[in-house]
């Protein structure tokens, strides 16, 4: 009943969800994105004169397609790419790589580990094992296999994901100091110019999303999703300046790139590279920030 009320109250988002499920009926990327954008963002996608961050990300999906982008978003291949630029010491150790869930030898994995599919975006295809003795292998298999069948390119037309080899990797589990949650530091970068850091905290409790500038001043906007600002004071990490510098190095020569890190004590770990946060359908609130972020992207020639 609750779902039915939601569908009735939000017809545009409901129709968008239906179209996404039927994405195979839309072979033309441009037409598909125009339809989806209008339904999800509430205004017409202007590809001739894009101004907002959301519009420009759709433009980049269509017209900025470089071969190296596939390696950069591949959760396994990206490790080598990033290590060549900033160093191996920032890379989370890989415990194994497999083509199928059935190929994983769990006896050789430690008590704690993280499984990820290499080709999927966002939080899809991620399974965290904090204790192998009580690990739900059946649920993990279901999550991983569902992700292996999913194609981010078909659903959101994010071209870098189109030709990634679909694999499963296991990584070392990152242990936080004390009882704190693992915090994500996501740097929004524009051709090497880092503008702000998105901080996601409370994943194990009440998730919150906040943005900070280089001086760690809290910025007065957020993504128009259900996640609020943190009610707790978010402490500036000791290595914040170093993460900022690393993000700048990794994002040079790219119109837009989000560079993600984790920080545990004084150790920085690379998370992932993202070209299209929320696939370019997130936006910002207040909406003028969508235009501000958009002004920071200098589009290349087609």
C-alpha cells in the first residue's frame, strides 16, 4: 500500500523507473537521456547550451568518451591506474579476483573481507564480511550475481562502464580506529581544480551527507535526497590537505572527476573514480548550486 501511494504521488519518478527497466527499447543514448532527464529532473535537457551540473554530466556521457575511462572506473583495473600516478601505498590490497561467485575459495580468505563486482557503479555489488563464521554466503551470492547481470551503461548510459570485464574482487576489510564508522571523502574535481569534499558518514547508523571547502568550512547545500546534514560535529581529518592534493593529481585533464578516499588514522586509501555522481540525476539544493557546479565544468570539443 505504501508503495502504491508513492507511485501515485510521484508519477514522473514512477514513469522514469519503468523506462529504466525497459532501457533496452531505447538504443539511441541521446533520446533516452533526454526522456529520463525530463522525468527525473523536471526540466528539459539542453545539450546545445548546458548550464547546470546535471546537464553537463549528460553532455559528457554522450560526447566525452575516452578509452582510458573504462580502466578508470573498473574497480580492479583502476588500482593500477591510480598507483601509477600517486603510488602503491594508497591502494587497498586485493585478496583475489574471480569470474564467478562459485570460483571463490572462501577458505583462503581472512575472517574479514569485502567483495565487489568490478563493473558496477555506486553501492551495487558490494558485500562486506565482518565475521566469516556468521557470513551469509547465500545472500552474498544473490547480491553479487544480481550485480554481475546488471549493466550500468544500459540503465544510465554511463559509457565508461560499457566494456568493463565483469569480475569479482575481494579486498582487505578496512578497520576503523575505535568504534567509529568508515567515512567516505569524495572530492569534486574540475580539470585538477578541487572545489569541495563530500563527506558521507554514519553508514552503520544514520547516514548523513555534508560538503566542505578546502578550509573545512561547511557548505550550505546538499543533494536533494533523504540524507540530512550530520547532527554530529565532523572532525577534519589530519591528512585532509594530502587527500586534496592527491585528488588534484588524479583529476588533471578531465573536465570533471570525483575522487574518493578513506582515511584511517594517518593512512589514506583510494576508493574509486567516478565521472557521473548519481548518474547526473542528483542535482543540488538550493538549485543555484547546480548552476555553480555546472559553471566549473569546461566542456571539451565534441
